[in-house]
C-alpha cells in the first residue's frame, strides 16, 4: 500500500515562493494573493489544486497515487499544472495551469 507523503518544497516544480507578512493570513486572502501572482505569470491561469498547511486540507480530494508526491500535486501536474505558488513556506500552496495553452 502506498502512503501519501507530506508536502515539502522539494516536491514542487519550480515554485514561486512568496513571503506574506500579514496578521491572520487566512485561506481566502492567501488565494487572492496567489491568484494575482498567477495572473502576472500567465494570461489565463486556472487553479488546479491547493493545500492549506495548518489544517492539512487540500483540493482536489484525490486518492494518493504516488509514493513520491501527494495525490493532489500529481493530479495538478498531470493536467498541466506548472505554476506553483508557495506562500510562507508551504503554509498555502496553489497550483495553476495556463488555460489558454
């Protein structure tokens, strides 16, 4: 049986690392920041997957399918997700693809 790995920076493909110094940074605000950064990097970014470190919640909620990376990362990357925004050292991770490509 394959056990899902806990996310770490070395599992992410060329992450854009952002440091956000805001009190009470929550998911909604982190997503807003990540969406804006993704728009700077892509004409038409589409969010493929996300992760919230404090709760361990991620989307999409897919079965683990790799012994090397969590399933939600594999899902996003296998569907063209190549823009990874890492906020505050894996506190929040968002993976996008360019929908216009």
